[in-house]
């Protein structure tokens, strides 16, 4: 077996890159839904770690605006809102949020 010491020149490494060539796989809406799902997850975890009730309310609004697959995020957000309000001693507000949580479960 012989090995060649020949190296390839830059001209031999020509590759064509084009976004127009067959890059369309599947549904055009899928990337937007993936982006929204990532945005919901990021907002949820950031708000949860900060104890930000307003941010969690935004997560609920974002999640409720989409199909059922996002309803898990709305449930998680509302569950954390109940916890945060309970820890803050806002029992009346917590009870209202808890009722909203129970309504989501019974749907």
C-alpha cells in the first residue's frame, strides 16, 4: 500500500452552498412553532427562577394562544404563580389563581 504525499489545492475544495437547493423539508410553520416553544420555555424558566409573577402570566398568555401542546406550559406557569403568591402571603390572590389552575385541570 502506497501513500501519496500530494496535497489538494484550494481549487479542488470548491463547494457550492445555496439556500435555494432542496432545503425545504416539511411544513414552513414548524420553525415558527419551534421558536415559539423555545420562547415560552425560556420565559418560563427565567420567570420561575426570578419569582416573577408577571413573567409567568406572560407565559400563560403565550401558551394559551397556541394549540393544546403548549397548555402544559400554561399549567406549569399557573402552578408556580400559586406557589409564589402563597410564599408572599397573598392568600386571597393565591386562592383565585388556584381556582384558575383547577379550571385548567378540569378542561
